[in-house]
C-alpha cells in the first residue's frame, strides 16, 4: 500500500511484507481492542502512529517486524508484488507472468494430436510427408488437408500474437510462415 491508507483494508489487504494481518491476528483480538472488521490502515495509523502498542507486540511478537506506514496526502495505489518480490504498478502482463505456470515449449505437441486424430502416428513431422501419407491413405478429399493447414496457420498466428502481446517480442512474417510449413 502506498498512500493515505483510507482505501486499504487493515486486516485483509497485503499492505505489509508479512501479508494480510488476519493471518496473524484474530477478529476477536481486533474487535476487543476497539477496531472493526472493516477498519482501514488509516484507522491504524491514526490510533497508533507508526509503532504498534507494547501489549500487541507482547501478544504477537511478529508485529515488531511489521512497520505501520507514515500518513501521506496521496491516495492509495495498487501495487503488484511480482515473482522476484519487487513491487511495481499493476499490469495485466506482469500479473500473467507471475501467476502462469512456465513449462518448456513442446513444438510438436499440436502436430502429434492432429496426426493421431487422422491416423498418421508413424509419420514424420514434415508437412510434405504428412500430406503424401494422407493422400496414400485416400483421405476422402482435400478438405482434411485444408483443415490441417488452417489449424496449423491459426495456431501459429495466435501464438505469435501472444508472443508479441505478453513478451514484447515477435518474429518476422517469413519466420512465422516457415514455422507453419515446418
């Protein structure tokens, strides 16, 4: 939390390095000391200043390492704690990179699924071999070939779009076409 604390929930928002204080304090303790369940960080700052009361620290020693922020004239702003534990402005791109599960790219996966669906499990990953094998198996028409080609094209264009949008990186058109033909 950066700002005056008026719109930051004191107990459930992650305004301290510890995390939400409700993981440490109980609502019974909070209410017993004159706070409400929906108290703001501003309420805590006004009541305690920048130091926790001694009786709170005696009961919850972890509070010693949690700093109460100093009041500010600025409004609260949302900050994002990324995977490297650095805080920055919230951006969907940064949030996506933080929460997504990163796995190695497997270039052949989609092709293997398509090959299995059309009965080409023992064929290489080269498009020409796939098309020749399909013709040898007497596919009913070119519609199967067209479906494979369109599926591969859409997949690679969509992947390139995501690469540009999320990674600020994109290949040239020739490179994308070469990947589709591969």
